[in-house]
């Protein structure tokens, strides 16, 4: 599914974060000795939005949740082993 912005450029709508991604994300943070809150501060993200995404409470289509999901997936892809 794609959303269209004002410039009619299609933007990919992120899917919900899978259980595997949640586990990987938390494990990688733990290996680095970071908390989710510390990671949020480093990445200038709203801590509550990230926690809501990790718990599956948001729809991830726009706003803070959209940016949180994108940042989590970017983090996972940049730290893939």
C-alpha cells in the first residue's frame, strides 16, 4: 500500500513491526548497553511513540509512529549481523 504526498510522490507505508523485529531491536540495544529511552534521545524520537510501536498500539501510517518505525527498521538494517 502506498500513500501519496502533496508532490504526488508515492511513499511506502510501513507494516507493523513483527515480533522478530521487536526481539532483535531490544537484543541489539541490550548488547550495546542502551535502553530504549536512551536510543530515542540519541535519535531525537518521542519515547512514548517508540514504546507504542513496540507494543503494537499505533497504526504506523503517519506522524511520530511512522518516524519511529522507520528509525527502528533503519537501525536494524544498519546493525545487521
